[in-house]
């Protein structure tokens, strides 16, 4: 077997290079995975474009954390999986032909998912966020921002018996929300009109649950205003490009719960991944319409620009490596 592999390297701001690098070897309790593909996360955009603290070049395969593929080598003491098993894993260098993951940070993919792409990390993230929402049957849930995450949360909230109001900029996103069960859709273009529309749809009370999925200041402001007194605001957007201001006077007056729903506990992340595998394998959730754009590894920069610019109909990009196992 070759001792090297191809890996994408962030060589400079907005510049990805495909390099030949040493093949990683699994250590104790680890496996090496021959990747079939890796999802492209919106959180990659700022590091890709360069931040004040960025250093170049980046690590081979770096930023890629949504990989899936087939186990091709076992480290010492690994008995939980076998060579050839398809897995989704929680790892961080999957913009490459191979990545290494701890055996307790992956989930085997059942036969029902054979041949299907499975970017497990963002799917698991959606399940973990949904658990933090505490959505109950009969509630009205506003979801601000319908991309990959917002669409999955629309499906989960609808399945739980909630009435979902989907709020997003693009008509294609609102159509997607309808596909996943949204009862109402509102174009996200005018702050005050949106507030009036939601008041009308909720008899003036607002929503028991509001999930913000954009990661920008205005959607966060909007989400805070949509929550009814005693409701819950769930922050699912990735707010990592600078500080935010919040209307604490309003939040305090309304007595709302705030859930910043990003999980950092590896056990919780693995739990979400397992739940996602079960849901997709059983047919409860079909994420296929969300995988709208596919790119070869040497076109990763194009995938990242598309993730930033969101061309018409874009939801999520996948970087793929030939035919699935």
C-alpha cells in the first residue's frame, strides 16, 4: 500500500492546495478510515478566508470534520469494528483521502445506509440541538434560518407534534421547509413585518420555542423578539465571527429560557450521531434533498465559496472521493 495520500491544505487565505502527505497511522484505540466523502460546514468559511489569529499553512485535511468512509486499518486493542466496516466519525482532518478517529468517536453505518453519503457530525449536531429545545406537542416553534440545520430541525419539531413557522431569506429555503413539514413560511426580509406576521399566526402571543440557526446579529435580535413570555430561545447558529449584543432588558422582562445549544461533551456528540444514524436508517429522516452540491477534493475551494455565497438552491456541499464502499 502507498505510504502517502492526497490531502487539502489551507496554504493561504482562500487558497487550498492539494498535497501528497504521509499516510496517518492509527494509534491505540484508533482506526484509520478510507474516506468516501466529507461534508462542508459553514463554520469553515471564516478560517478559510483567514482570521487575525490564523497561521498558514494549515494541517493536511484540516477543517474537515464531517467525514464518513470504510475502516481500512486498526490500531492496537481495537475490537469494536472490523476492516471494511462503513462508519461516520467525529474527527477533524477529513479533507483528505484518509483520516484517523478514536473508536469511541465513531458509529458503524448499517446496511440500510449502504451507498448513501452520511456526513454524521452535522446530523448528530441537529439531534443534540433538538434535545435542548424541549419542544412539546402542540407548541408553535419558529425556526429562523432554513439551511441544512434548520431543515433537519423543522422535520424533528414537526415529528414531535409542533407547528413550525419557518423564516428564511430564499424562496428555495422556504420550499425546503415545507417539504420537511413547516406549517407556515415567512420571508426574512423586513424585521417589523415578520414580527407582525408571527403575531397574527400566534394570536399575539409569540412562539413557545424559537430556534435561531443563522449565526448573525440581526437573526438573533429577531429570534429574541419572537419568543413569547416564558418561552425558550435556542441559539443554534454558530456565532464565532465576533461579539454579539442582546436585548437583555427584553429577555429579562419576558422571563425566557436561553439555550446555547452547541455541545462540547464528546459523549453527547456521540449520542447525537447514534440518534442520527438510527433516524436516517429507519426512514424517519431523509436528508437526501439537503445534499445539493458535490465536489471532488481538488475543488474544495469552490465548495467553500459556494458554502459562503449560497448559489440558488444551495443547501449543503459534499466533497466526495469516488464510489462508496
